[in-house]
C-alpha cells in the first residue's frame, strides 16, 4: 500500500541531518553527516556551500535507502538551517563567497556602524545588529567590493540548498519570514524589506531575496538532484524556515508562555508569545516570527554556550569519559560552585552585541577543583537565561510562563536541567523525540503539499513528555543573588576585555611581533 511520506533536512553548524517521516510523524529513517568548519584565522568561520549541498544530497539518499520508502511515496521536502549567517549566489546560482557563519566575528566593526541607527533597526526588524546578516553584508560590500559586485542575491543555507535542488536562478532567490529578525534590513511585522533601513545603510534591495511564507513551494527537484538523492524528479520543495523556528514547531512550541531551550552548540532561549514585542530598551532579545502565522517568539542566545562544554572536555578533562563523568563530579558541588563564577562568552557576547567580551572565571581559589569549574560553566548559561526572562517579563507584563521544553545534546543532562529549573524557577521538560528541527521541516513540507491544514494541531499530536524536572523553591532563592552578581560582572569586565582586544591587534595570530 502506498504511503505519504515527508522529508525534513536540517543544515546545522556541526552537522547536516535528514529524516523521513510517515504522515503521522513516525520516524522511518534518518542520517547525519558532520560539517566541515573552515577556520583559517581566529574569529574566521566559514563553510563551503558545496559541502552543504553535498551533505544534503547524501543524507537524503541514505534516508531513502534505510527506510525502504519508494521515491513516489515522498510527497515533499523542506530544509531548515543556520539563521544568523549569510551566503551569496550569482545570477546562475554560483557562489561568489563562502558561507559567512554566525560564528564568524569579522563583521564586528560594522555592528558598531549599524548601532548609529540601532533603535530603528530594533523597532522594525525585532533585533539589534549582531553577528548577523546586516553587518556581514556591509563587511562584504566595504572590504570586498569585487566579490560584492558578483552577488546577485544574499541567501541563507536552507534557501541556497533548496534553490539549488530546484535549479533556481539568482533572480528566484528567496528567504522565508522566520529569518527576518537577523537581517537588520527588514520590517518583520509586515514581512517585507524596509526601504528606510536599506537606505540608511546603502544596501540595494535588489541584492536581497524575495520574502516568502515557509510553506510556499519554491520549485521542484531537478532530474540531476533526483539522480543524486533517489527522489523523483518533480518532487515539491517548500521554502522551509530557520532552524530555531523548525525546532520550535517540531517541539510543539505553539502556545504563548512556553519557553524553549536549545542546549546545542549555541545555548538558545526562546519564549512563545502572541505579539511582536521588540526589545527597544535593552536591545538584547530578538522578536521573531514562528512558522504559524499569528505566533511570535522572543529569542536570545550565547554564541557557543554548548561549545564551551566541548572545549572544556577536550582541553581539561578525559575526553573518553565524556560529559557524564563531568556531570557526576559536578553534582557534588553546591549551587554557586563555592563562589566560582564564569562568563560564557568566549567568542564575544551576542545578546546584546559586545564583540570584544571574552570568557572570564572569577572567584577561584586553590580549593576549587575541575568539578567546580565545570559546574560554573553549566550555571553560567542558566544565569544568562535568567537575564533574558527578566527582560521578557518586562516587555510582556502579566505573561504566564508555564514550562521550559529543552532539546539538543545538552537536554540529556539531568544535572543541567535541574540547575536551569532552579535558577529560572520553571519546570524543565524533556520530550519524546530528538529530531525536532527535521520534524518541524517535514511538517512545513506537509503543509506545503496539503497533507496538513493546521500546523499547530499537527505539532501537538506528534510530541509528548518523557521527563519533567521541577524547580526547588529553596534553591531558586539561593541562586537569585548569583544572578544579580552575574549581571554586574559585565560592567566590571568589559573595560579589560576591550583593552585586551586592542592589545591583541598589535600581534599576529600564533606568535609575537
């Protein structure tokens, strides 16, 4: 009997993952391929668009082979991907530049340049300038004008891969509305490019892709892509959405008051809301569109919050023993890590933008062990999240925050979930899936081809709880002074971070002058 199946592909920072689902959301097969990050110098992080496309082709083919799904049973597919970085295409869908990752910090001076109009940017796009599209576009235009001249359109990774699979030209380039808060150039509420912001920064709207809804069909699988993947030529391709939006849909984050924690390479906290509420006062949170129309979210993140744990494990611990051993050791350390505190912004702070800020440990003594240092890393993410929630409560007074749903590799840490629950005063919930972004993308593909007519109801039907950690009132009270102290550390350490950054410019990477 013929089935109706859907494919979602997540073009992540560390890996590309594809999955194929039946109509009821049952995972039939998945496949993943590790990403290649190109880091020629400190602060430079790029990816080759050819790598992204090739990984998508190979993982889709692996899914079809492992699942036994016939090509004709695939009703449609959709891609989600990294959101704050930006790539380029020329008139023939060639790539004049590498993909400029959200981890790349070269655009720092243009963040500062855009801050002269930061209030207008926040009011219109929903987010302040950071390591995101606007500053990256200005960096390319000002410092690499020859490459900029070859750009027909700027595109995100999901849009690039989908467009290439569909055989689009540069004139057909698109971006769905879930990315707009990272552009610094859009009117997010109206889902259009802002003539005001483009004019302020001298960016021609002709370089920007058309804006679409996530479930718009942007094209169909070409014969060449069909041969590479095993799909049928002509299979519909939906526009797709950003990885955070896909993950939130896959986790059924479709009710105002739900909190979403992505414990991945970046540590991301988002709150589902029913209105667009830009953070003009603090310029820390991003107000963004969810996939379903009429729902929004406020988002902020630590640039590499989860990456810090891998760095610590690989640099200071037994890599073979892994995170479980580190958790067990840190479990015996009291809240507050016996007076040891960490600032987790090893690559600069993103929310709000402070490119020169670096990681800091403060308060350590001879009595502190490796376990203390590791626990301080875990607690630092929770402290940062507490600042985000305080801001959101000010933006939407009276909003009832109900629970936090956690996904990503870090969601498996019971210790980290308990720390976050205690610091935030919210129940922490683990869900019965691990493939949230690809599921969200598959749901989008299903909406595009008419398999689903209600995104919210579909997502709710496919997700359930498998674990719940309640906050402990006593520990919540105990942590609150630490949150206040954490907030004050930025003003104390910022001058030293900026002075160190200035001194570092006088020396070439890896040596002395």
